[in-house]
């Protein structure tokens, strides 16, 4: 059996290295014959026959990326060095276009701005391994900042510009940042937390001076003025960092409460961007429309990474606009768009406009495209290729849907399941705990059986690394042992997927205390802490509830309220100040008490099952009407209207 497995691997690798140049008939015949000998199962033969082309396509991509990564590892490459190579190939080609102003930066101009940032960083006395927090809305300058810092080994912490107050302070603190660079549009938010930052923290502002009085009171330095005096030629500094060293931090919501600073090393940045480029038929002359936030890996790695590493042009938009989306694509001759599932739904909800029929977009690249939206989106907007993928910033078990299977976020080969060591394993449904067999190993899921996605960790393999988070405790919480075999370790995704008999995987849900809404991961523990603090430390249970026809789960908060007046208007004002828009509860449930266990842990299963339908005369349920800007009572009529899709969330 092991001999035949080796033969199959050899032939598959050979076919992949030849980039599938073997005649199709020979490939299928060889695969069919080997399957007959190996498994002797006609069902397996059918599966192999249906999936061998897909598997070999993916194998070719994996090998191509793997060989590139080993070459960069051997050469001690870094992202700034790889970008410099792109600059020499086409210095005058547009690299970044800022939709807000129409400003175009060539590759040479982007590099010169990076050099100015590098000189500024050295002048500040920062050394390799120091951290600078970047807190600003999406713009090309943000790319120049983190890339310029990386040229001298300084690591950026890319902070979500929606965060406020305690969450913002936490993100700055956990990274160990020595300075904060913020956009002047966020002066008010920085002013609110300035007294909570370390006394030694240095603040720099970027952008138009919108509130000079407040900026002066914060003792802020103008970064533009400093960079104007910085040289735009390369520094004399010799970077000591290598391919597997830290590049920057991206924050991701986890089950522990506050956002976690995920470590992104140079090799991880390359891996994510390279898989996107090679998997979905991207070309060096493509123009990408990137309207995703640059504090996320989708926007700044999968999107901007195509520019820095493969020479594509990227159009950066400050904020997504459904009404301007196709007009922008036509204006800039975009050939690739990025999405999250919600974006596709928002675009379908727009009235038909001429630009949606006159664009040149060939590829849509992203994740979270629901099956119910997929086909309508492709047909209406004439998209030839959907590059759907799955993967968190820090994970080592990313998936790609390389052949456009509707609804799938990726696959795992049924012929060679061990070549890419990921697995769906059984979990305890209520608490998400891994279930184990009599030997102490995790139990693999059968096709059709939901399970937790895990990926084997191997730090010697650049594709199997798990670099973790800024703090070791958060890292340890995402690692489990004795998964595939005794003594091994694996990354635990926290996501529940289901696989069909052909190996296609479909996202099912997020386990633990996190749900996804408006393209963001919402930590229920974090929101519970904020709301409980606003309400005098009362019991609050936060969870996500499903709404028909809407991606993700809408936030709902069950609040222990014994009676009397509850000031909804004052509550909403406080919530709007303390939480980003995607984390604010869409539904409220006021109830005499919130269910707890004997150890005072809040129970949410019953609450989640009951959703937002009025249940009891002693309870009150409210809905946040975004258009009216207030909470209103949920009646049976309003509940039915929401369920039927007649109310905009």
C-alpha cells in the first residue's frame, strides 16, 4: 500500500512539475489504473476521475510556491528586497493609484517614499524589532509606511481604524509599540486615549491638520514635515532580518476577548500573495481594485502584495462604496476585484447601471461568497473566474477553490490527503472541544460531517509554520497536540467546515466566542465587557444570530434588566462611542436574568436558538434601525418583516 502511495505521489508531482503538460488521456489512464490497484473501490475511482485534474492543478501551484519559498529562504530574501527587484523591472509603471485623489505612484515613486520613511525611522533611533503602530484609514501612504519601516527592520502594527477607547489602547500596548502614527481624521479617537498610553509614547500625525488645537495639546509631530526633510535614496543600513523573521502585526479577533496581534513574517506575506497570484490566473499586467481595509490581510497582503511581489497595479479605495464600485472599475480599467461575501450582496442590491456591463473585470478574488449569491453575482456582472479561498492571517491551513466550485471555500484531495496535512476533526458541538479516540488522537470527520479545521505544524516547512501572536499565551491557545499522530502539534482554526465526498469544503460556522458580521470578526467576550461596563457591570450575553439572506451573524445582546426604565437612546450613544459599527448589537433582549452555569459562566445556546423572536411578556426585544438611528421594539410584524428580508439591516 505504501509503495503504491509513493507511486501515485511521484506521478502526481511529475505531472505538476510539467504543469499538466501530459496528455489528458494518459494522465487519466494512469490515475485510473493506480486507483484500481490501490483502493479497488469503484466509488473511489469515480471520485478520483472527477477530481484528478483539480488536484494536479493545485499540486502544481503548491510546488511552484514551495520552490519559490525555498529559494527565497536560501537567499535570505525579505519583502523589501523582493519589491526592489520589481522596481528595477518596471520603475515607471503605476504601482498604487489612490481613488480618493486620483494620485498615481509609480514603482520608483513608491520606493522613494519608502526610503524617506526608512531614513526617518533611523533618525528616531529605532532598531530592528522595534514596533510602530499605524492607525489610519486606507491610503497608499500606509503601504509606504510599513514597507519603509521594514527596510530597516522596524515592525508595524496595523491597527483597525474603527477601534476606540479600551480596545485601541489594548492593541497599541500588546504590540509593545514605541510610537503611533495616526491619520488626522482619527485625532479625536487618539485624544480620548492619550492619557492611557505610556508616557514615553511618541505620536506622529499624517494628513491635513483638521484640528490644530487638539493636535498641539497632544504634543504631536507632523510626519509630513519630517519626511519632507528625509532623503529619498536608499539608506546605508544593512538589514539583518531574513525570510522567516517578523515583518508586521495584523490584529485578529479571537475567543479570548480583545484583538490579538498576529505575527506576519516575510515568508507568510510571500506565501499568501503567491498563492493568490498562481492559483487564480492573475497576470503581471492586471489592475486590481482593492476597496478592503489595509489593516486586514486581504487588503494589504492578498491585494497590495500582488503589486509589491508580482508587479501588478493596485487601485486603493479609502472605503467600499457599492454605488461607485463598477464606475471605479471602468474608470481605472480594472481587471481584478477583491471582495468579501457581503460586498457581493451589496453590489447585487444596487440598481442596474451601465458601468456594470462595460467593465474589464476578469477575476473576483476573495472569501465568503455564499452559494445563494454566487451564481447571480457571476451572471449579472459577467465574472469569468471566482477565486474563493479560506484562511486567517495567522493560520497554516488555508484552502483555495481552484476550479470555481460554487459555494466551496476550498478542498482537500481525496486521492492524496496527506500531501497537504490538514483535516476536519470531530468536536463537541456545544463547547467546541476536540473529541478523541481510545488512543488519544483526534477523530477525522467523514464526508458530510461538520468538523473543526486543523493544520499540522512543522516549523521547518515554510508552508506549515504557525508564527502565532505577539503574546505567548494567545499562541499556546491555538495549538493542540496529538492530532494526526502521537507527539505532533497542530493549529486549531476555530472554524467548523464540512467536506463532501469529492473533498470540497464548505464553511459552516465559527466556534467559540467569535462570529462574523460586516466582514469583521466580532469577539463576544470583548463586546460583553464593554456593554457590561456601560451598564454598571450587569450580566450581558453577546452572541450572533442568523438572519435569512444575510451573510454572517448579526450581533445580539441579552441584558439582565430587572425592570424600570432602560434609556435606549443613552445606551445607543454610549455604544456608538465605545464600539466600532460592526460590533454594535443589532438586537437587544432585556430579560430579568441571564442564564449562567454553576461557575457563573454565561450560557448562550438557548438564547441563540430563540433568536430575536419575541418570547415572553416579561422580556423586551429591540432592533437597531440603522436608517432611523434608534432601537425600536420588535413586534411579531417587525420580526416577520426581517425574516422575509423586507427590512434593511
